[in-house]
C-alpha cells in the first residue's frame, strides 16, 4: 500500500489547493497522541462512583467503588442511618494481601505488581462471615487474568489473607453450544432423583421413561410412561412435582439436528501441531428439539394426555411451572419464526390447554429483551409486557379468563424494564425512556405506577441517563446518573416517592478537561421519514481546528437487540484515540435498532442489510450542513460482529457515500450465524436472507475493504468471513484480510486496531502510516538485542 512518487506529488498539490486542508493529519505526532491517549487521560476523573452492591438480603447497607487520586477506594453506606464510611482499612488490606500473595505456594512467575490502598487488585468483593471478612478474585502479576488469579479471603478483624479454592464451573456436554433450542444450553442430567414436596416419593428417568418409587428406596420403581425412547426421551431436568405431590409433569424431547462447526487452531501454545475441535452450533433453518409436555398421576400411574394444538412448532419453551394449588401448570411457547408467543396453561386433571396470553405480531415478538411476566395471587392476575400498541408497555391480565383487565402504562414512550412488583400495594416500580419531553429519548428514568394505570410517579429527575438499584426491603434505591458530557452522580433516594435522602458522590473531571479532552457532541437529525429523530454523537481530536476539513469515520453496530450510542460519561478511549489521528469519529442509532417505537424497530424485520443506512447517511449530511470541517466526501466505517456485517454492507449497498470499511468478525450471511439471533430478526429462511447477505452481494463491492477474523471465533462461524473472501476473489475484487491465529470473537485486539487505523489513514487521508517494522528494528538494535 505505497503511493508512487508521482501520486504523492499530485496528492500534495491537491491538498495545497483545497480551501480547508488536512496537511497536519495522520502525522507521527498524531500517532503519538493517539497511542498515548490512555496514559494522558486515565484516572483523571475523581469521585466517580460505580454501581452499588447491597449487602445481604436483610441489610440496609450497600457498597460502591469510587475513583480517587491514583486509583479507587470502596465506600460502605447505611441507607437507614445515612452513615458513610470506608468499607475497610484499605492500607491494611493491601499490606495483608501483598504479604499473602508473595508467600503463596506455588508462587506465580514474574515480578509482583505493587499493591497499595488505592490499587487493590479487584473491582468488587463479597462480605462473608457476617461482614467480618471479604472474598474477592485478585491477581497482582503482569499477564495474570481473572481466570488465572486466585480467590482470596481476608479478615477485617486481624487483616490476614489466604487463598481459598475457587468454585468449579458447571459441567456441560455442549450439546447445544451457541445455538438456540428447547432448553438453551444442555447440561448433563442430574444423577440424583427428584424428591416430591411431601418427601414421600422420588422421580427419575430410566430407559428414557419416567419412574417413581418411595423416597430413599432401592427398588426399581414404577414406570409412569412407556413411550420414551432413545430418540424421544423424557428429560430428567424438566421433571416438576405438583405442590400436593399427587402429580408429575415433564417434557419428552425429540432431539433436533446437531450441527457441528469445525475449528483448526493453527498455532496452539502447548504443542507444535495444529488442533482440531468442534462446537455444536445451530443455524437458521436447522431442525430443533421438539418438546412434548406430559402429566402423570402418581397414585394411579396414569398419563393425563395433554392437548398439543396450541404448540405445534416450537422454537423453544420455558420450564413447566405449577400453580400453588396444583390445579394446573403453565409454560411459555415461542413459535418458530418468533411471530407467535403464548403463555399456555395445562389443566392437571384433564390435560386441556388454553392460551392465557396469546401474542401475535406481524413482524417479530421481541422475547429476548422485551418480555416480562409476573403472576399475582397464584396466577389470578398477570402483569405482562407487550409492544402490541406500537410501544413497549405493561398490561394487567385476568389469569382466569385470559382477558386484559387494563393497560397499565401507555403513551409514546418505552418501558425498559420492571424492577419489582408489589402485589400487596398493587404497585409496580419500573424504568422507562422517552417519557420526558425535550430530553434524549434513550435516557432511562425510574418510575412507579399502580396496577390500574393511575399514580404514575417519576422517581428520578435529572436530565441524564439513570441506573437504579433498590434495597432488599425496597425502601430505598441508589440512583447513578450521568451524560456523555456530565461525570457520574450517585444519590440515595426513598423508593416510595423518589425523595432525595443524600448525595453520595459527584464526579469531578476538571483534570481531564485540562488535558484538552472534550466530551462528544450530541447531534440529532431527521431520519428517512422526515419526522423521526435520529440520535448520535460526534468525537473530535483534542487538537481540533475548525478551519480544517476532517475525514469522517463511523463506528457502527446496528444489531436490533439494543441501542448503542453512548449515553453515560466515559473518556470513549477507543473512538477518541482514533479521532486523535485526525478524524471525526461518530456513532449513530439508525432505524432498526431498539428502545424506540415498534415501527422504528421493525425496519430490521427480514432486512438486516438495511442497518439504518438511509437514516445514517441523512444524519451525516445534516452534520456536514452545520459544520464545514465535516468532510462527507471521505467517510469510512468500521464495526465488529453484527457491526462487521454492517460495515462491509456499507460498501456493498451504499458505495456512493462510504469509501472505506473495516469489518471484523462479521456475521456476513445470516444463514451462517447462530440461530437465536438471526431467526429472531430475519424469521424463517427465505430469499430475504440472500438479499441481506454480504456473500451473495460481494460482487457489488466498491471502495476499500479490510476484513478481520479470529480463527477460533465461537460466536460467529469464521467460515462466514472466509465465504466472503471466496466470493470477493471470484468477483476479482481487491481487499485486505487479517486472520488472527487462536483468536476468538474479536476486532483483532491491539494489532488489529493498529491495522485498522493505518488502513483509514492511508485510504481516507492519502497519508502513509508509520514504518512500524523499521522503527521496531531500530529500537531492538539500540537496545543491543
């Protein structure tokens, strides 16, 4: 990627002739500023608190970590008394930990990292032994990870520390891997029987069928079923006893297709030769497990046949749950294609089924992030979440009739989550966004409301994005709020009405601002419909000069599962360091992403290739109309995972606007990626998958493309990238490819980021990046190596 001398001269003349030149961009000084950004800005915001952790179920105390000069300290607060103090003696704990670590056997290799009262090697801990000790996972030596590090227990009485065994991870056979399916990830069945509530009986599965016998007995037991077989067996994990111990319910499961993704680890660290491994990984269109619920009478040993008409084609089902009175049991059924979702009740005496709740969507029912159900009074009423009126809201159902009693929340705004439901007072505490006029519609606030929809009360008030944490007794909550231009504030409030009890911390970023760092600019423009606001942020280099023209780079992730433009305070190191090279870096939430109206979200339906680009391009043009420095003739884009699909898609479907793209770990064809994510938004297989495919559309490529892939990516099948490579080669298209040996789902790490930065400097600025190999040789020679 070297320009000929003639090309360099022509470029220089063109730059000199430009009214807003970019001569100083992409220089050695810019690289030094970009690569030194972390060292310049890290640790300069003090009194910035992390989210709190409440201490114990019956406690009114909570702990949080806050930044101080040189590191962090932990603070303990009693919400009832408002007493605030250090969680422990930080200096004594640091000394005790360092002493124990340095005498540990076996002693880890490498020099010990110094530990002080403000550089303790953990970000969270747990009180144990009635708060007389704490436990944490800590490292302390260069290169150690949390996995490598030990678990430590330190007493707060004598301040001595010792390592303790770490808990073993749960054993799994990987039968489901990354895919979807009936019960999610499958684990080895339990090796002990399931004991009835009255402790008289135990149930188990033998020879693929359900058996019962007296609790503790050695006898073979009595079979309750006979139709179970190797290919259609009862799942022991699914067995549930009725509360009165008279009946058993379970799923019989017919296994679906077990797709394997194969991996070759080219450069393992523990041997010379490559390694082969496989991962079970379902993809769109694969045949999934089929679960059939069954109910058995323990006394008569008879099966109560369950009517199957309401669940003919499951993507997955939830576990069976009995009502407390044993009259019936329920499960949730998600139909393949994600357009039908039901809460199904099975009559325990007759096997008759009915849909208590029956969601039917013309596009998709968002079950992964927008589903909530709370049974009230043993199912007499149900609080349910739905987007049926075009916005995500709460509804109150009559559990006996399956009719909606009333809509609890309503309006052109979005319920973001339910914190807790108080059946006694018939009130709900929840979070929502978009309710406050004139504010960023993505900002989350806390509210409470009555079951009948009256009494809506805002519990937070600052014009910011709020994260709340309620005390175990629900009398208090801690409110952590900030904006991209406002450091975090931590406050304690009363849960009944949101009254401020005390302000605990207010972040101070004066030292950060003194370095020249500036927060992102929030920018809003109209989307493709001319009416909907599209929100994004703009980051500039710290040596920004408004008289210059800057190329623009968009950081994209258009996954429909969320919204991604930052809303809270951060140095935005990743994007800011890229900006330091002489770019304007932006991030935008276009249509098709979540947390707005259902219509806004539905743009993604069967159309992931859209990625909100019509909105994004209009947003860019609106910025350029306002700011002369914003050069939309030189726009690059980068992203990872779904963002990798999106960034390459920019060059395939919108090459008139985007000129260069870096695509990392892309799910370039939604037929190649994990089933749950892709069928959620794309539905069942059809021609629309090809329309959004970067593989099938690779021949359209214009502009400059770099692909990045980790050979051991277990999130997105690496073959997705290599199939793009194959299609590009067949179409005689030029591109760059970076394969990272041994890497998983990644943007390439520090090496990949340097390659990305050099790629954009070369293609958007026409400037040659540093000769890194020559400089490293010179450094090595000067050191005598």
